[in-house]
C-alpha cells in the first residue's frame, strides 16, 4: 500500500527523501511526519466556534451598538455645559439684534413723522386715521354691525 500511495503521487517528493543523506532515496532515513497545521491548543478547543458563528456575533454586536446609538425612541441626551453656554449665547445675540432692530424702527418712524410734519407721538401705539378706517376698533366695529342690522 505504501508503494501504491507513492505511485499515485507521481512527481511528489516526500520529506524523507529531502532529509536523506544522499537526496535520492529516503529508505535509510526514518521519516518525519510534517503536519501542515499546528496541534490545537487545549484552550482553543474549549472556546472554538465556527467562523460563521464568530461573524454572526460580530454582526449582532455592531447592530446592537448602532441601535443604541440611533434609537428614535430613546430619550434625548442632556446638554452638556458647553452646549448650554452656546445656546445661551445664541439667544442673547438674537435678543440684542431684535432690540437693535426695534430701536432702529422707532428711530426711522420718528424721522418719518418729523419729515412729514406730523407731531411726534409719545408712543408707537397711536394709530393713523387710515389704519383706523381699515381696521376699526372692536367697539366701533360692533356699533357699525348694529347700524347695518337696523338698516336691513
């Protein structure tokens, strides 16, 4: 059987021939068995898992991490000190811009009224006659409605 195995592997050089003294025949040297893979260590055999299972575990771990990170139903995280200060700074800047805009508006309105020759109002609540005709005060509106009802 040994000769049959050698005959089936034509062109194959065994390790016994390579390690022999003459390099041609391996009969006078005892054959050394060469394993392609190292012997399994005892700790590896206890925790051995097929590659498919290892990949599945990694995939499940990544999926769970992603779900924790991107869960739409999770409560929002709280603001840290830096974010809180940034938002306060934005709000104060917005309020300053609004105050400046309102002051500029009042100044422009005062200049317009002076240029028009109308007396300057003490407050911006005074309404022009055109505004009152277009948007009557609530009591005047009720009076107009009652007059129309009586006439019809």
